[in-house]
């Protein structure tokens, strides 16, 4: 289960997310919809432990996103809407970078890369640049 309680995030005194309460039951899918600037990306980045809320609490199951960052990152994945500064990487390099960021290495990392490419039906483009997809 994902729970957000009273979550607020400010950027230079501009409120991006204000007092957000959200509960996503275990095993369900969810999406956030709304206009640009509504705080959707900010909320997802907080859930993914990429930024910290200024107020409130976020938990993934029994894990707190502030206290249990490594464990949360092992349970969830985050795919941004753009690849940003990773434009020069192949799909395989992109996955390797993030796998290493989460502490994976060696044969375990290579197996995980193969598994992800197979799961997403992208094995045939593993050597293509991400921005070409």
C-alpha cells in the first residue's frame, strides 16, 4: 500500500503539492491526472524518494520514504516522462546506470537488465539510443 498523509512540497515559497492525502491499496494501479503545474510529477518524485516532502508522511507498505530510502527503492520503480540528460545512452546503458545506482552489480545486474528488456519486449533495441525510441 502507498500512503501519503498531509504531504506538502514547496519550491521557493511556491506550493507544488499542498496537504495531499492519498491511499493506493496493495495490488492496485493508479494514475494522477490534472493540468500542468498541479503537482503530479512532484508527488510521484516524492513517492519514488527522489525529493523529500517539506511536510507530511509517505509510506510504501511498512516503509517510510525518509527512513527506509534504500528499501523503498528496491520495491518500486520510477520512469520519468523524459530521459533528461541520459540522451546519449543506449537502452542497456540506461538500465545499467540505474541498476548500479540501486546497488546492483555483476551477474545479478546483467540478469536483471536482460529480464527487464525481455519483460518490456525491448530486447531487440537494447543497443539503440534511448532518445531514438
